[in-house]
């Protein structure tokens, strides 16, 4: 959509939708699979769009499709229009008396898998007309571009245009499996940590806590002694490894709350706490779906004790 485009050029929204899907997938074939169209049908629609605009939108080569400069400009516009249409659709859905319509939630893999998912059934029973999508990812999704409607973020959001509500303060403790303790325990004092096998966080997008591997500092010299048995870049993977009896780890309490195979050891030892926030775009301030989900979460947090 160039400023110097010829007068009278009319944008076909269906072609723009196809163009956006191709741009995001880098392939006519993958876009066709998502849109349930043949590869040739997608290609024809893109060719027709390029002809109507008088520009080339994609560089075509053996490794896939790359946007041209004009294609990049059109993609930004198409993405913004798509996000605004989705926002309008959500607002129309929220104008009904009872909350209904899609609700796309994003949060971390560990929190989404262990704490949130077991509670989705109760929320669905209360509001069966709300269509829930859960996107569990440790990378942050862009709420302003409607990659999700709401997020449960570990750490306070930094984006200025997001509404945020404090959900909980999360504490860390040391956990071990009963089978592990039967073999390598007991762990009764901090000095006992110097003999233990450790599972640590390693490298990953865990930016909401300054030192996720605080357990190392109180466990002697585990690297030099070869006592680090696993580095994982995902808290949920760490929980699974601890449950298997591989070693001990520092875990957020929300990861361990429902497990019969984890035992908290040295409860007086705690890592640096962090805060979890419920957040969503300013444009959805009056959304009924988001309001009832927020209230549901706050009620669940109030009842949760671990």
C-alpha cells in the first residue's frame, strides 16, 4: 500500500489476508495448508495482488519467499488492520449480555502447564461460551498486535500501554523426590547440600528473576566437583527431572504444588521471590471476557495456599 500507488487501486481484503499468511509462513504451500487452499490458488491470488498494485511483493528463491521493501510495507499495514479487526470483533462479542467469544491466553510453559491448565475446567464450567486458547511459551508474545488477548507474566510488564494487575508473589524452594532422598539423603542442614546432585536452569529467557540458580551458591562447588547432572532451559523440564530422582533443584512453588513426587527440603532456604501479573491491552479494558477471567484468577490465587 504505497503512498505513490496509482489512483483508483482497490484493496481486496481476502487477498490481503492471503498475503499476510504467506508473509508469515514464507511459503505458498504452508500458507495454503493454513487457509485450506491449494498452492496454485494462493499463488494466483498473490500474483493478482501484485498486478493490481503494480509492485513485486516477494523475492522468490529456492529457500522460500522473502518480502520486498514494498511487501514489508504492505505486511505491516495488513497486520495492523488484522489486529484492529480482531479487536473490533472482540468488542462486538463483549456487547452481549453474557461473556462469550474467543479468549487467547499466554503464559510461561511451567505456569501454564502446572498451575493454570488444571483450573481451566472450572472456568469453562462457569463460562462455557468463552472459547479458550492457551499459548504456553517462555518468549513474550505481543499483546498490542493481538498475538494473545491476555498474559500472565512472570515479572512486571514493561510495555507502557498494558494494564496490569498483581496476581501473586512467587517464592522458590529446594525440592527433591522421595526416591532421591532415600538414596542420597537425608538433607537436614545447608551443609548437606555439598553432597547433592544438582539440576540447574542454565541458559534461557528467564528474565524475571536475577539469579535462578541461587542453589549453586549454597551448595559448595558443584561445577568443579561434577555434581551438576542436568542444565535445562525450562522450569517444567526441571520439575520432571527432579520427580524422576535425578537430582535436587530450586523450583518456584507453583511448579511443585500438585506433585506427590516432590518434597520440599530445607524450607528455610528461599531464593529471590518475584511477582506474577495479569496483563492485557488498554483497548480491552471493558472486555467482559477478560474481566471474568481476571476475577476468576484472583479468586483462585486467594484460595491457593502452598
